[in-house]
């Protein structure tokens, strides 16, 4: 009897030891994300209800997944249908923070690491904006394309993935993606631990655009402004000859103009984007590529310069189709700039800057909501917490930036000198660069004691990767942020 009891106690102790070891192994697996109850991070992602795999692409040091996630068409009435929204996950380790990136358009299906992801050496989740194909409901109820529905998409993705990526989260985005990150913060301010919004326009009053006119009288140098203005004017002076070239170009490529209404309307729209497009995507040093004397330049030289900067395909039906969701939003909530051209005689201007309504098929109804941007702007001024806005000095979209009021806490608006629509933290003046880097590290929960004591010592935690960290200007053709 005593032997049996002794054997039973020994067995119980052994089982307890194995259970403790098993629990420790499970805890370690949970921390690394390499092994868990489902053995693999891919299995953990696919265990989320509504998540499905499109493909996995290899990249050294990471796992990269392209996924679909079932989203309600209408988050107010989730029972009324769903659609598949593409997301990507650049997985490093569940013990690292996660950056939630939105571009505001289609999502890239190639591994890319955004600046905050490099700074915090973390994971990255990237989301395709609703209604950009293939993330579009069928049939498409365009009334469900608004900033609240899009923010609700992000909120649902965050809640689903927070079960796996339990550390701090930072949201980020560039241009329309920066706007998207800001709107998400406005509607779901308790989700993220910090926000980094790059070159995010803030068109509070759609009919008041004088800030843009002032911007174009001072940007760069007078010599560069004069060159650009002269080429733009000359393209309208030579309209008849260059429109013949445009017609041949359209016929050769099968381009049509049903949405905007005519080749003539499209031609003027492309030409009027020229100066804006240059400053959005180019640097002052690129002025040397602009014809020095527009009046004596050949037709081909004028055409090539305009086409290189503005793109003659932009306002064709084929060029507009991809961006219908953007123009719909610009004409219903976001607003769109209107600028003047005092150096071009009125006889050469037939349409001026055309409204977004002209770039959306007439079969899609649109009605502008003038208070949507005012609401966001007011909220940011009085409620911003742990938000960083970065602008480029020479970027036209920064003429109407977000500003912070007395209610903002631990938030910043910085401008990178001489930079365009590709401005980033790395391009800030040294003191702002290190402060911004330190705050991002702090918000992500990975700031070292030395950085907390001395923000000037802050540096990105991950080494630069020439392929993964390509920081091209977030370029969208024509007048799009």
C-alpha cells in the first residue's frame, strides 16, 4: 500500500513538472510567434473568422502574407452583406510592436516596410481602401464609401489581429493614407498607441482655397516658377496642334473620354495639373529638366514635359477608372482644391480646375457633405493624442495642413525643408528628426532607457534595407493626394 502511494505521489509530481514545462514552452511560443497551439503564424492568421490566404511571399527575416478579410459592406448593418478586403501582413515577431499602414488606395502585394516599421523594427499590417478593386462590394452601393465606414474597416482588422499581435500599435499612412490614419484616430481614438501621418491634406472648407494660390507664388525660386508657368501657358497656346497629337496618342492606345466628356476637357485638365504635379513629385533641382524657353521649344518638347509630369493618360476613361473611389470621396467628403492661373490669359482657359464630379461616371450619384472635414479638423485640434504630422515644404498638398490646438497632447506638426510629397521623418531637421524618432519609439513601447533620457540619441531600430525600405514619393497621377 505504501509503495503504491509512493508511486502515485511520484507520478503526480512528474505530471506537474511536465505541465509546468509545457506551459513555459507554450508561453515562449506565444512570444515568438513561430510555434503555438496551431504551430505556425499562418495558421494563427487563418484561424481568424473571415480570413483567407491569397498567397505567401518569402522575404528574409519576415513572413509576408497577402490575405482577404470578410468585411461588412455597411458596418451599421453588418447583416446586409459582406465583401472581401485585401490586407497584407509583414510578420516579424509577435513580441514586436505592429504598424498599421494605409495608403488610401490599392494595397501593394509586394513586401515593403514603411518608415515607422523600420524605426520600431516591428510587424506591419497594410490595408486596401474599400471600393478600390478588388476590395469592392458587388453590386457597389457607393453611399457606403465614406470615411466612417473605412475607419470601421480598420477597427475590425485591428480587433481581429490584436489577438495575435498584442504589443503596441502605431498607425501610419502617406497622403490620402495619412488622411485615412487621421480619420481612423478620430473615430477610434482608443485603438492605436500613436499616429504618424505623412503629407496629409486638410481641406476644411472646400470653397476656400486661397492658401494654394499663395503657395504657388512663393514655392521654390522665381526662375523655376517662371519656367513651369511658361510651359503650362504655352501648352494652351498651342492647343490645336498638341490636341492633334493627343488624338493620335489616344487612338493608338485605345483611350476614350466618355467620363470627362471630351478630349478637349481632358487635355486642359492634364495641362492645368502640370505646375502642381511638378512640385508634388519633383525637387527644386529638377527644374533643369523643364524647357528653359517655352516659346522657342518644339511641340515635342512641350508635349514631353507635360506628359512626363502630368500624364496624358490620366483623364482618359481608362486612367480615371482605377481612381473612381478617390474622386467620389473628393466630391462627397474630402474636398478638392481649386487654384487660379493669373499668368494665363482667360482666352486660353475654357474650363479651369474641374470638380471631382467630372471624373466620376454620371451613373454614380454624389452629394457633398461640407461638415465632414470640419468635424475631423476640430477633433484633431482639441483631442489629438500622440499624433505626428509630417509635411514637405515644397508640396502643394501641405498648403492646407492639419494644425494642433491647445487641447492636443504629445502631438507635433513638422515640415521637412525642401522636400515634396515624399517628405518623411528622415528628411526633417536634426532636432525634429530625433524628437520624432524618439516619440515613435516611445509610443511603440520600444524606447530604450537612453532614448527616454536623451531623445537626441534616438535612431531607427532596424537597419535600412534598400529593397524593403524604398521610399519613393507616394505618386498618384494627376491631381490626387
